[in-house]
């Protein structure tokens, strides 16, 4: 019997690409062929059944569970930063349930990351669950988070690498 999976769309299909990259609740990051689902968007939470074929998966009975439009609009940069971090730091085909549960909180309890400090705590937890622990020394949390991002060999390709500076610049006084 096939298991029902949940996944977060990290890279949606496009004109140049027919596959979708998902952060799967049971398998980590996977590449899938969505079939006749319609339009998928980055950040969509979907359910599906999998049929493995070589290194790819066919996604069957796909259903949209959540599209965090209002929350993502209020926290647009943070939301996309988290999606990009998942795309670059979640390993391919490696079960990472605790990390998925952490990101899933954005869909079930978005107010938990409604402040700058909550977002920094979320990112700190994310990097610790990924296994990145740069030495902190006397640095600030922002410096520690930036050091985590800089650990990735393709950091120059990140579109949201400046998120931490943007977060600081747009923080409202308490």
C-alpha cells in the first residue's frame, strides 16, 4: 500500500523545467514529476502518493493543502529565505523529519515567527537541525546566522542572502 506524503514546493515546474523539487515529510528533498496537477507555486504545501522510477518520483493523486498567501505576504522575504535555505541545505533523499516539522510550523502556526527575534530563533534552530554550528565567539546572532549561510559553497547563488540585513533594516521599534 502506498503512503500519503506531504511536501513543500521548493522549486515549481516552469517552461524550462517539467519537474518539481519538494521538501518531502518522509524523504527529505526529492525531485518529482507532477503529472496533470495544474499550476504549482513555490511554497505550496501539497499531499501526494509516490511511485519511484530510477532517481525520480512520479507524484500521483496530488492535492493542494495550503498556500500561505496572507502569511507569506506579511513575511515575504522571510518566507522565501526559508524556502531557499531548504532548497540549498536539505539533503537529497535523506529523511529529516525534525527539520520538516520545523518548517511545517510556518504553515500551522505562522504567528510564531511574527517578530524579528522569533525569525532569528527559527533560523538558528533550522541551522542546528541541518548540522551547521559555526563558532560563535563574541559575535552577534546575526553574525552567527550569516556564518551559517556562508558555510554553503554556492552562497553566491542565493537570492535571499541579504535577508538578515533587510530584517534588521525593517524592524519596527518595540
